[in-house]
């Protein structure tokens, strides 16, 4: 394999790891807020299927959708949800 091929595979792997972390944290925050995927999707103005894809790490929210999700979760949790919480390291929760 050439260097370009290895770099491309590494970039894909790292991107997927990032998406998995976002999805994992989003799911945890939604569950802490006591919301179903349908309830959060309606409150955030997004499709349920899209939210499910986010939680499963198949998609990544754009900036505006991230703000909408953070806003809804802030209201439901009764505390501030920083956008950075979507990207916190999963290892912190496992440790």
C-alpha cells in the first residue's frame, strides 16, 4: 500500500471514531433528559431517522443542528449543555 492509501484509511477511521463519540454523548444526554428519540427530534426540528443516524455515528450534525440539539437538551436537563459535551472523550466515562 502506498502512503496516500494509508493516510486515507487512517483519516476515515479517525472520522468514524469522532462520529461515534458525538453519537454516544448525544444518546447519553438525551437519556439523561428523559426524552425518546422522537421527542428530541420533534423539539429540535429534525427528522427522527436523522437523530438515530447521529446517535449511531452514521452522520455528523452541522453547526446549526448542534446548537438546536444543545438548546433543547439544556432546557430539558435544566442545566447548560455546552456543544463541547458532544465531543468529550468517551474514555472519561469508561474510566
